[in-house]
C-alpha cells in the first residue's frame, strides 16, 4: 500500500519494493542503487517483455503448479545471472518451506496464533515470488486465520503440505535443469 511505502521511507529506508516482487521493480531499484546506477535508468531499458512464444516462457518441463509468467521472468533472470539462479532459488525455497511448515505445525500445537500468522505470511510471500500461486493463496488464508486467532488450521496446514508435495517435482526439475 502507498501508506506502507511512505511510512517505510519516512522511517529512513532508502527504497521500497512491494510483494510479490516484480522483476521490473527489482531492476529499477538495482539501477538506482547499484554502483554506476542512475535514477533515470528505466527498468524497460534492461529487461525485455515476456516472450510471445509460450514454450519459451513456460519454463522447464514438469513445472506444473507454477505460474508460467513468473517462471518466464525467473528464466530470463537466470539466463542473465549465468544459469544457476533458478536452481539455487528452488533449493532455498524447498529448504525454507520445510522449516516453515514444521514451524507452522509447532505453532498450531502450541496455540500460538501470532506465530501461525507470521510464518504463514512469510511462506505465502515466498511462494508468490516463485510463482506457486495456489500455495501462496493457501498460506495467505492460514495467515489470515492466524491473525484472527482462528487456530483450527490443521486442515489448512494439510492443504499447504499437499500443495507443497505437488510442487516438489516441478521445483526439482528447476534444480536439475542445466
């Protein structure tokens, strides 16, 4: 929200990027703040729009459950970063997701609604940035329930775990893609 951005900048932050993170916004921030960067640099100068060819933007085979548009953007970033970015991102996401699911299970067992809300919100954002929109939606629901103090989240957590399990092969293909 605009008020969040204004509050953060007033508190002394140098810049603000909202979630889910968009490649164009990140490129703009990097252009402004990286050595040799310029406030007048346009993200469009460094980035091309998504390719019209769906096969080029769809990402690796076996990427079911991941948004092809987000995968396309990540694939372009991967290519510009030398080809290891997507594999590292998938590995980090899977490791972090496992830790967060475990933390959610513990928080639910301890009736810690605040921790459920925080952890589910974090996993929702990470999922959205990776293009796992169904997982992001499930986590956002769990976060909202936690924030409202509704800790009947066992069923919601099972849905999160099931969706994460469904995504594992797609994320594994990102790790194995040369």
